[in-house]
């Protein structure tokens, strides 16, 4: 078995603030990330897939197809955006990097089979670095991380 | 002569939009950076100073003093902020990275002499990476870059 | 399930020399790392935890708590130290990076439950890069690496 | 259990072209990687081994032995080479990075026991970055990745 | 004055071999880089321009224009190419990274004024990293490096 | 004119302590770097030379010659060493990174002409990163930095 990981970048702004909590609780929970005017990051995501090697092509997937999938469902909607205001899923949940990683995994998983039909590669993990020193990984429950 | 460069990071959000221009001109000029909800970056700044070597300490400056200067005048006001809304200088100018670099240089230059009095080190350059592939440098007119 | 990894740095010196072995055996085993005057490194550690997502906060742990734990039990005792002379555990064992990684894991594990009580996140892995090209990982026997 | 990972670099050229396919299929499959004159990369490989800690040395393997193994069976034959023309295995298979990673794993596995006899460390994974954004991992079927 | 630097990558293969020299001299001069089958690299180039700040836009140049210039005159002709076979200038000169940097500088300089007419930014420097540890810079004779 | 920069690494330990000063002054001046047991770093040095392009070889210097010079006069004496105890120059001066950079520059300059005789390349700058965020540069008084 072989795993491929491809990395992508986007830049976005967000504010960490839970609507269900009082302002003071938000400040205690999120510190300066609760700043009402928001702040932002260069996010680096890494998408990992694993699969059998196609003996004809010597590859486990066509990287152009993966790039197109990530471009359509992640980069276009998230790059140069305000996550709180422009991503519908973050109207009801806080755009922490944990939730952001889970949302990106969900979007890729939803569209995976139409991009890679048949017994091809499977989506294994989405990793996202909010800064170079703060990294989050989400993976399939039955998969391996 | 010896130069010291120390690097620091902060995260902020901004929107590129010139008040004097029509919306369409802004969109043409700044592209997706004109998104009305803003976006953000992890900025990495590098502050360079040059000076004579103090023979007693074997240093050109006390790095703790430089850290304190940058902390007080750059990191505290800029980190986890919205540059358009929270930095007074960007009420009248667009927070491009060029303007941001110039503003950081100006702030450090203004407070330099009180941090490093006498014939000590001189501020030489401020460099700022908006992303790892997009870097801006500002330096003193009579200095060397 | 989601994993968070946060990175930290410290600088320290060490000498690789096993008291139970003859000098010549030490030289053969450790090469230039056996130099009696010692040498040093910038160590970069990465601490990984996994856990359920708290639906209220959208996080698996409060990063400020993890930072405080690592600061108290790793950075403060190890940073700018001589590992052989100043870390009691290395009086009887050689401060190889394997042993250093295991010792850091042990210290974090010992204090984990008081920092993260209840059914919170669990410590999963400690990784340490002695140089950018030489990396060691230690993890829980029943966990996944 | 502890894992060690050591990184190495080599530079090589290759062309992606499957002999069994028509030219047009090759162009569609491999895009600009099918350029008949070839192109090249700086490959960065990471070799991971896991094993019990030797209580005497405080290590899981002698890094000099691993370096010698990788030097002899990977760096010397692959560095500054044309993979299609100079690596016999790629006369009949396409030197995709998947196949390259598998071939490196196979070579290290073949010679592992003579380098590390007895109950020592086991080869766990070979990872190879074709570019900093495009990474492939190969590991033992019964091992963990 | 402000300097902007933008980074780009391409992958190519080359062989270092001077037609005017005997084979043995070539081997002595270029070592393994003289391998007749060639080898390759991931080249990272950095293009630096300096200029006055446009007070209206807050920028020294439109980054989209620079990207287009580099795409047309550097990335498209050089990426995934064999420098000896596919770049006419290297039919008569050896594609060392020095010559490659000079050729890229020449191409950008030739087309600079049509991309940035008037008193706009001036091309200042082209830097190229053949590997992360081997970097070459070319700049204008009357400029500053 | 073209500049070449090549990077090298070594690991060493040091203690910052000026013999002429009282213990308390040392503690105030150097903070935790004054720890009597010492600490250490992975130092990354970058050596820059500039020179005319040799039209025959297409290079400004033979990189193997530069590597040999740096190996003999910097890496061999400094790598895996205690700078205070094993480098004679630091018996009378404090091994700050400023002094270390100046000493490396001096050593390379002393031996430059025997490595590169005639009108060849000239040594321009030595840069040394004590950590990735703390960088020092030393250059020739009449040269350009």
C-alpha cells in the first residue's frame, strides 16, 4: 500500500466566538482569538489518500484530479474569505481549526467517489496547519492515521 | 560591521480597498484581496540592525531589548487584529503589505533611540513575508539593503 | 477523532558517553558525539494529543493549557541546559535523543491528568527533531503512531 | 517503542512514459511529465525504523549504519542519475514517485538484515518528497504507517 | 524605497558538459554533474523589484502582472524541460545555475518595460536555489544587491 | 556580477560569560545563556562569494573547492565541539554568535587566496543562524552586504 499526500495553501480570516456563551466566557475560552474584528491565517492543508498501485500508470491516483477536487471544494470557497461570514457551516459552529479540518474532510469525502469512482484510492486524512507550529489532523474512523 | 536579524510572527486580517476608488476599480486592482469580508495571513517579520561590536559583551545589541521593542510597538498592536479596523494609520491608507512594512519600520524607528541610546546599533531594515512566497523589505534611504 | 500537534523549541548541550563502557567502546559507539567537552542542538519537539471534539468550544483541548504543561515540565527544565549535568534522569542513562524523547513523554504523561482531567484529550505522541534531518518519535504502547 | 526517521536528499531526472500505451494516452495520463527530453527533481527521502531501545547505548540503531546502508543502496545508484536510463528496474516500469518509493523500500528491505542482524530495529516506512508539496509513503504490509 | 520579492518554482533536468573541453576535463570540472544521461532539480527562483510606492494603490507593482511575466518568459519555457535540449541559449553554453540565473534575468529584463511601462518598478535581482543549500543571485550592474 | 551562497551546518555548545565581569553582571547581560553548564545549538552557516563568470566553465567557482575550504577551516574544528573549551580564540572572547561569525569570516578570509588564487571569486559574506529566528551576518568592509 502506498500513501500520497499533496499540500495546498489558502488565506482566510476568522473569529472564535461561541454564540451560546456569554462574552466573558468567550474571552476566557478563546483569548485574543475572540477579538470582535477578527484576525487571519495562511492555512496549509495536506490531503492524504491511499490505494493500490495501478500497474499500468505506476500511480495510485491522477494528481490533476485531486487538485481539481481540492480546488473546487476547498480552495475556491475558502481562499481569501472570512470563515465566519462566508462559509455556511460556520454560522452555527465556531471556525476553530478543528472544525475547519473536519469540514474540509467532510467536503472532500462527499465528492470523493465522483472524482475517483471504482476501486480507486480512498481519502485517508486531512491535515491543516494554522501556523507552522499548530497542526490539526482529521481522519476516517476506520482508517489509520 | 555586523548585522543581526531577528524574526517574529503575528497573525492578522485585512481587506485591500482604496476609499478614493470606485468599487469596480478596487476589484480590478486588488482582485480577491478586495473581498468585503476580509481575509488574513500569518505575517513573518524580520528586523535587521547593524552596529559596531561591543568588545565587552561581544554583541551588537541586547536581543532582549530588541524583543521588548518589537513586542511593544508591533506584536501587541498587530497580532490577532484586523488591520483596517484596529490600526489608526490604515483608516486613511490601504493595508497592503508595502504599507504595513513601512508602518512597522516607522514605528520601530520612532522608538529606536529610546531603546538603544548612544552610538549603538542602527535600525537597518524591516522585511515582512505575507506568505512564504511573497516578501517585502523597507529600509533607510541612506542605509544599505 | 481529531489530533492536535503543537511544536516547541529548546536549545541544550549534551555528551553521549555510557559510564559502563570503556572509553574506546564509547568512541566507537558514539563517534564525535562522545567528545568530552560536549556539543549541543536546537531541539524541536512536537506534542500530539487526540480526543473527542468538545461541541461547545469546537476544540479538543485548550492550547493555553498544553503550552503551560510543556513550559513547566519540558521547556523550563531543559532549555539552555546541559542535559548530562542538569537533568537528574541522565545521571544514570545516556542523553541520546531516544532517551530524551522517552523522558519528555514520561514527564508529560505524569502530569497529563492534572492538566486535562476527565474524559478529555489523551497524550498520543512526542516527536523530537535533534536536527532537521534526524527525528525521533515516542508514543503510547496502546496508542497509534 | 520508538521510531527513528532520518532524511536524505538526491537529485535525478526522469520521464513518465508507459511503453505499453500510445503516445496520446501517455500525454493525457502524464501531462508535461511525459516531455520526451525528461525533467528532474530534488528528491528528499525519509527512512523510518522502529525497534526496542538498547539499554546499554540508549539507541534503537547506530545512525552510522543506517547512513551507510542508504548511501550504498539508494544515494550512490540514484543521485545525479537519469532514473529511466540508469536504474534497471525502470526499464520495465514507469519511474513515478510511487514506483520510486517502492523500489527504494525494496532495496532497503533486501539489505536490512545484513546491516541490522538479530532482534534489532525493523524498517518501517520510506517516504519521498518529489517536491515540498507532493509526498509519497510506502510501508510494510504488516507494519503501521 | 521598498523591495518586493516573489518566489516561483520549476523542475528541470540538465547536464553540465562543456563542448570545447575533452571528456576527462569535463569529468574533473563537473564531477557527477557531467553524467551523460543528465540529472535534475526543483529550482526555486525569487524575483526582486524595487520602486516607488504608488500612493493610490499602496503598492509598488501589481503582483498579477509580475506573475504573468514570469509565467510567460520563465515558467512556461523552463518547467518540466531538459535545459540542454530545449532552451536554445544552452546549446552554446553550459546550463550551470550561474548561466541559468543570468538567462532568467536577461529574459525578465528584456520584457520588463512592456510589463511595467513608465516610471514604475525596476527589476533588481533574480535569485535561484538549485537545492536549498546552493543559491545563486544575479543583479543589475548599477543596482544594489 | 553573480553571487553564490552555499549553506553548511554544525552543532556545538557554548556558554556566554565574560571573564572581566562580575557574575551578577554576566547574569544580567546574558540571561539563561550564562548557565555555567552551557547549552548548544545547531548552527547553519551560509558562505557567499562573488566573482566574474568563467566563460569556459559557466561558473564563478568550483563548489568542491569551497566545500573543502569550509570543511577544513570551519566544520572540522567547530562541529560537535564546545566553543569555549576547544576554540582557542574563545579563551579570551565570549563565543557570542557575533564573535563566532567574525571568527569564521576571518578563518575563511585567511585561507581564501590559497583556495582561489588569481582573479577569481572573492569572499563576500558569512551569515550564521543560531536558531531559525536569530541570524548574524559579517562582511568585508569594502564589500557590499
